[in-house]
C-alpha cells in the first residue's frame, strides 16, 4: 500500500497533461512538369524537430507528436520551396515546380557553417551530384579541371592531383583534401592519393574547392587550397543504385607517343542505402575501375641536345636506367697506357675534358605495369539518438595501382589505404575521431630500380676483374674507330656490343631482376618502401551562437598523431615508429551590421607541431557587403602556413637505394641529413634544373635547417545574380610567400672540400633537396566566371583565370606549373522534351603552352584544346539512364604535367539504374 501511494504521488503531477497521440505523416512529391517522383527532397514539420527526405520514388514518411494542423516545408535545390498545411490524416500529395539553381547553391567549407555560395567571403567553387550525373566525364575527379582557377596533373589514369593558384605538381603537399570531415592525406607521404580513398562515383553529395590560403580553418598544408568532399546521407539518398561504364582508350597506337592500341575501360559502381526506421539508416558503396593506363613516353634528352642515336650520354625523360653516366676518359687513358699505338685514335678523344656515356635505359611501357585498377569500399551506419543528435560510424578502404611523378616516376603497385571514423553530431556541435592506415604495397621507383637492374645484370665497372659495361663499351668504341667508323657510328656499335645479352623489358629474366630489386628494402640495397604509417585524429567543434547572441562564434580543438613506420625505408625509423603530434585550436567569428548589409568575419588558428619549437598562428579577416539586391562585394586577408612534410621535417632520405657504382638518380634528401661531413655542390647548367657533370659549373651549396613556409594573401571579389538567370563572379588576388620551400638537385663529394675532385670520380650520388629560399616570392592573378540559365533546362557556363609568379628563385624547382591564363566553357541541357528524358552536355578546356618543372625533368607543355561531350536518355519505367560520351573527343593527345603521360580519348557508354 505504501509503494502504491508513493508511485501515485510521483506521477500525479503529470496526470493533468493530456497524452498527445503520435501522428504519422506520409505522402509523395512529384516534379510538376514531368510527374516524376523527386528524390532527396527535405520535408520538415515547421517548428518541430521532425521530418524526412523523400526516397528514390518521391515518397516520405515520418512520425511526430505535434498536434494538427501542421505546416510542412518542402525544399530541394533546383525546385521552388513550398509549404503545405496538413489538417487531417491521409497521404500528402505535392508537386514541386522546377527553379533555377543559380544563386541558390549553399556551401559549408568557406566559414564552417551553411551560407549561400554567392555570399561567401572567399572564392569557392562547387559541384554536386546532379552536376556529376550530367557531366561528360566518366569520373567526377576529371570534372574538377573545369572549375575556375583549378589546375590538375594527371600522372596516371587513377592518380590526379588537384590544386589552385598555380603551384601544380603530382603529389601536392600544400593542398588539403577533406572527405566527410577526414583529412585524406596518406600519413607517410603527406599528400592525398587522388581518388584512391575518396568517395565512390555514386556517393558524392557535393564537392567544394576553396582557392588559395585556407590554413586558418583547415590547418597546416592549406597554402594552395582545400577541397571538401561530402558523401550522401543514407537518410536522404535511399535505395539501390548501380552504374556500369564500359569504354575504350588508346584508340590509335603511336599517336601522341602512345605505345598501346585500343584497350577496354571498365568502371562498375554500386550503392545501397536504406532508412530502416526514423532513427536508423545505413549505406554500402563499392566501385571498381580497371583499364590500361596512360604511359609516359617522352624521349626528349634531359642531358642536352641530341637523341639516343646521336648523343652517347642520352637520358630520355621517360627512359629509366640511363641516369647512370660516367666519364670514360679514365678507361681511354688506361687503354692508351696498355697500348701506346692507339694514340692516334685516343688522343683526339682525350682532347675533350670529358666524354660522358650513359647506360642504356628502359622505356616506361614494358617496364612499369600498365594495369590501372582501383577498388573502393565504404560502409556507414547512422543512428539518431534524438532528432537532433546523431551517431555515425564509417569505414572506407581503397587499393589499387597508380603512378605519380616526383624526382622520378613511382609505380604504386598494390597500395592500400583505409580510413575509419566514429562521430557524434549535435545541432550545434560535433565530436569526431578517425584513423588513416597506409600500406605502400610494392612500390617501384622507376629510375633507381632500372639503374640497379643494369648493375645487377652487368656492373658498370668491377675493379676486381677490371671488367664491366664501361670497359667493354670503351674497347668496342676503339675497335670500331680503328676499322674506320665515324665517331657517331662507333658509339652506336660500342653500345650494341656492351648491351649484348641485356634482358628485354617484360621478359622473365627482366621481371625476375626487377622484382628482386623492387622487393628488397632500401636499407638492404633494394628500392622497396615498407611504409605502414598511420594517422590518428580527434576534433571537437561547437557553435556558440545560441549562447552568445550578439556574434556568431564557432570554435574547435584538434589533435593529430602521425605514427611513422617505414622500417628505415622512408624515414629514419629503423629503431621503431616515430610519433609526430600536432595540437590545434581554432575559432571563427562573424557579425552582420548595417541592417544586415555588411558581414564581417575573423578566423584564428593555433597549431603546434612537436618537430618544431615554435607554434604557428594563422588568421583570416573578411568582409562581405551587399551593394544591391543579390550583389555582393567581398574582401579577405588570409595568412596560411605549412609545416614541412614529415619527410622534410625529419631530414630523412630514401636511404641508399642508388649508392651503387656509376652515379645515380636524384634521390630525395631533406635538410642537412647526410651532408654534415661532406660539402654539397649545386648541379647547374645552362638548361634550368638539368644536372651537370662539368666541375666548372658546380657551386658550393649552403644548407640550413628547414623552416615552415607561410603566405599572406589578399583577395577582392564580386558576385552578383542578375534577373535570376545570370550569375557573375570576378576576383583578383595577391600573395606574398616567406621561407618558400622549393627543391634543387645537388651532389656531394665525400672526403674532400675541393670541387675539382668531383671530376675525378667515376660515380657520384645526386640528391633532390627541399630547402627554404631566401627570396620573398609573390604570386598574383585574377579570374572571372559567368553562368547563364537560358530557360528550358539549358545552362551555359564559362570561366577564365590567370596566375603569375613574381621574384622567381631560379635555383629552386618551385612547382609553379600553370599557364599564365586558361579558360573553360560548358553548355548543356538537363532535360529536353515534355518528359525531359533527353539531355546532353559539352565542355571545352583551353590551355596555352607553359613551362613545367618537376624533380627529374622540366620542359614546355604544348598548348592544348580538350573537348568532352555526352548525350543521355532516361528510361522512365525502368528507372534507368543510358549515356554515350567521350572525353578528349578529338583524340588529340595532350599533357598537363611534364614527365607524365600524354592523355588521349576515352569513348564510353554508361548504363545507370536509379541515378538521377
């Protein structure tokens, strides 16, 4: 009895409150013009936390305890927002009217909160899933090169590097790629591997590209820009989607130096997402790409004029093994000492201070694998603890083959990357933790592996036997000259003799030698990387706007740990993994003034890296003024920085993979590591960045500890929407770089301070060093874009951008690899006819000729015009779409990176189910 009285007392205060029955709100949303169900429409019960998204057939259903009548708000990009009052039970039928998307796009990454793109305080470009569906490219990554101010380098079919504002190279450590809140970099290399572990083709919701400095919000390495990619929410995008693309590339053997004939291209993608109930949803993604890769085949001579037939010291850009170069004068002198009667033949040769001869190299085709493949898997589970509190766990895995260019070409064979995330997300905050795990697989380093292969097959010189490739070459040269051959023909005959029995590329013997070298870790004399580095990251962010009503404040904390584990093959970690930590705090403040016409913003970030004594503080100040309705003038100042990459910071080297006889390839070396005993010398010549063996051209090179680099960037821009159908954006920027990190090729002469001793060595080791230039470097440029809604689903876009480098330090390879100007044009229609079943899109990109320098080669990229096109047809009853398209429609091979492959056409057909 006592217990009953107690329970009655406890619950009595609530008995006078009537229990509200749970309402079930459901219905269907259709396109008012075509009658099709509209997927991914937001349906919100006004003034409640309840709502839903329409599924792939336009249906929605959710529960609420709010009393009727209810006002439902229906909104979706590309449609006019509509409100409907629900007064009683029954299905809700809504027809949404299509509307122009111009000026309506929203972005998040510009200020870490939702705002219209036209009102952004900084330049930002955006593409969404509808753009991808209507694109002429089979890969969303290829679409990025059509955005204003964006540059790409295509190192291989599965490896594309993105950047903005000029500093364009394969493997850019100063560009940040963020996927679903996770930094997408490979922990050891410190740069993202293109699309290797990004979103699958069917799971992209939107991509935002911030141009230029962005460290104040995204931390170190954001000097050249940041790309933020967001996957599809399984609550919003539901159902099974399948996309199958079959195509062909390498259409004409020999064109553009393409060594292959027509080859198949395959890309299969599947996505399944399901909302189990109002609280639980999941998605599963898989994509597999398989094709014959573009192969780099530039045969121009990096050692000066001439070719493989006219220059004994020939070293082709994409010929590997011929960096081994030796002055044969000592062998000529030895031959003269043994047989003075050879003086009439040898003396004219010795009249030259040096006679350098290079070993015979291997072309990339037949040496490196041309199988491009990429497998991406993703799974995500979301649970709504409360309507505005969500838990997310996800896992993403990628593996495949790719090739990228740096100080040589690197074939990443069987690499693996994984990212795993747990996140708790409220309406005003999130707590996110994730880890990235890297496995470098069987990476083949093209040049040193080929040099070692040559040495294993036949040493350049064996002092014990006084034999080798060079003594044989010298003997055959003298014999040919003695029988009356011209010097050029004698050199050809000598090479042919010395190369007798040389393994052919692709032969079983060749592959055995290559695999044995590439499979042996670098400390043991091979070229294998054993990178198993990991990254751990935790971030907390809170929006204080509700607590501080007079100003909007977003603040966050971030902790990152790099666990570098290469077993001495990439880092000095032979004793065990090296931990490098970064601690960060950031805040963004904004305030609207002058009757909400002026919005001021300020962002600050504090970063501390355990490898550097001093922390870094970066900032961004911005102002956006609405000068007239839908007209916005913006100004921003941004300070950005980057700690040197882990490799640079640790002053590490790729150990001794090329310390074999007869000199070497430029191996990576950073800071003072390895030069503390012997003086380094700068390799210079008339041709920029070309190595020289002439001691008269060598200069002592002074080294100091590498420092973080920074940039101060100013931007003035203007965005406006005219008559709801013309969107214009123009901008100009000016940046000042300090402690700019560039690269240079140097060599050291062990055991001597005398530069002339360099010429006495028959071998040397060349290094590619990262160092801070003393000069202050400036970059500046301008850009403009216009988008026009021509009605009836026709849309035209054009953009122009220009980038310049001032105060260039010619002793550095600075990676400012972009034309002074470029433009892109796009025209298409997303739905022709009454049912809007037919659509098409075309895009054109033009790049004038420009100079491109990378660690192992430099030269001019020829001007190119690239046309892409596609036409699509919807099968409404089958909920499918057929697309026929082509990238580089005219098959005019072009380059966007020196030392990288020429890119030809890809003709393809796509069948997509439930992809609209």
